[in-house]
């Protein structure tokens, strides 16, 4: 049985996919497909492989057996799920010329990248560098997933934050392994695009994506809240709840990512939701969704984390200026945060039952 929340999301993405003809007869490889964003992109391209008239699709990650079960691929003849390490792997081993590389391999959860800082930097920098070295003399589009974390903690005059903002990042803090390696990766993309004219990097800066596909063990805020309500527990916030974020539902985000693929030159795009809310309000939406869907009304409690670095360098606000994405990609958000949370809870509740 298919989860209807995901199926509806994929249908909405397809409706909003503006330049479908661009993908005709294209060979695509996705790295990091076991991650949240890579998973949804993979689901989309598997479902609409024939409608998009793709040539071949390679979906890769470290644990391909687990991913195969998760994606429930029907093993179409031109779709391949393969084991691949971006740090050392050679895409030539797939014996296919790739027109598009969607590079989504990364450790993106603060809990895990603070626990594995060296591995995080290696995956980000070495992984990208390895891929670019292999395609530098070939006509290839590479969609690189950077992060809104590269902005650090913007001052008030830079909120909403434009792509031209240079950032306010601590280069020697508990989060710097992720923030600074992503910043350096953007520099790598820029330099390679200048020196090797055949490749076209498109840099994406996602803003707080959430929704189906985000594991409840991910340790980011939406996953933690979902895990608590699904287990019929109270909601615990390890902050005052005052920091503000712009949470973007996954189908809206993926629509932006897919439309960016057909952009024809090096560019950087913010992709997210420009409607900012407090962390406390976000938790209240989970509380309301839990009561509506699970018949469980949790209380919201505030505690200090045992992790002394939990809030170190955590930005006070995070909100994108989407002017460029709206103008050049026709980007817009259709799913409001409250509806997105309800979809996420319904998705997880269904998965638990089946």
C-alpha cells in the first residue's frame, strides 16, 4: 500500500514542475538518496520516470540495500539503486555519461554533525571535490545542496536574508564543521564553474525543510516534535521557544529544487518559506495536529538540554528573501506550516500502522 500523503505531494510537485522537457533523454545520478531531501527527489523521479522521458536514473547512497526497501522501487530497467561513497567513489564505474548530478550527500542534523565533525567535513568537501574532478571536462549540470546555515546568525537588517549576504558565522565553534564546510563547498563550485566552462553548478540553500521522509530519529526540531507526539508524550523544547524559523514543507521545497535544475548558468538560490514563526508556535502546531489526528493533547514544556553546546551559535532568526527564486524560477510556497505538520503526522502515523 502506498502512503497517500506522499503520493499527493508527488502529484503536486509534478504539476508545479515548469520545464519538464529539459529532462528529456537525460541521465541523472542522485547522491545521498537515503537522506531526507535525496529520498523525496528519488521518489519523484522514480514515479515520473516515463512522463519526464528520462534516459537513466542512478540513485546512490552508502547503504543501497536499505534504500531499495525504503523506496520500494519496482526496478524499472533504466532505474538503478547503487552503493556509492562520494568521498572515494568513481562515477565512471556506472558506465554512463551523466547530464545531471543531484548532490545531496551530507550529514545535516546538528546533533550528528557535532558528534561527527571530521566525517561531516569530509563528506561535504571531499565528496563534492571528488565529483567535480570527475566531471570537470564534461558538459554536466550539478545541483549542489548547500545550507541556510552558511548565513550564521544574521543581523536584523539582513532578515529576510538575500543570497548576497556574506554571513555571520563562527569559524571555530561546535557548528562550524558544517557551516564552514558548506561555505567552502560553495567556493569550490564557483571556482570550478569559472575554470571549467562545461560544468554548470547550481547552488541551493534550503531553509528548514520538514515533512514525510524526515526520520523521527533525525534529531532536528520537526523530527523531535513528531517523535514525541507519536509516542503520546508531552512536547519538550530545549530553548525558550522564542527563536524564529521559516519552516518549508518538503513538496514545496522539492518543487523549487527541481525547477532550479533547468536553470542554464551558475547561480545560488534560497529555497524555503518566507513566513517566519517562533519555535514555540511551531510546537503549538504539532500539539494541535496531535490532538486532531492522534487524539492526544500534549503539554508543551521547556527544559535545559544536558548538551552544553546545544544552543551555541544557534541563530535567533532564519528567514529567506525569495525574490530571486520567485523571479528566476517562478518559485512559491503552497503548503502552509500548519497543514504541512498535519501531513507529516498523518504520514508517520500511517507508516507506524503498516
